[in-house]
C-alpha cells in the first residue's frame, strides 16, 4: 500500500465517522420532533376532552355560568402545576 492509498483511507474513514455523527444527530432531531408532536397532540386532545366533560357536567348540575367558568379556571390552574 503506497502513501497515497493510506492517506486516502484515513481521510475516507474520517469522513465516514463525520457522516455517521451527522446522521445520528439528524435522527435524534427527527425523533425528538416526533416525540414533541405526539405529546403535544395527545395533551391538546386530552385537555379539550377534559374541559368539555367538566363544562357539561357542571352546567347540567348547576346551570350556572359562573360555576362553569370557575371550574374551567380551576382545572387550567391545577393542570398547569
């Protein structure tokens, strides 16, 4: 093996390692983005269903707008903590 082949092999191996590193970083970013999107969509759906259930339940039990608004504010504050 001559000197040119050894230099090329070393450069090729270094480039391969850099490309693998970039690929892993890109895959991590894609997986993180997917996890965030999944969590966000699940959280929004859960929050909407919970709030609608609370509104229907409080309205059918009390027929008071003030109680329904108070319940929504209570669940919003409790869910944020």
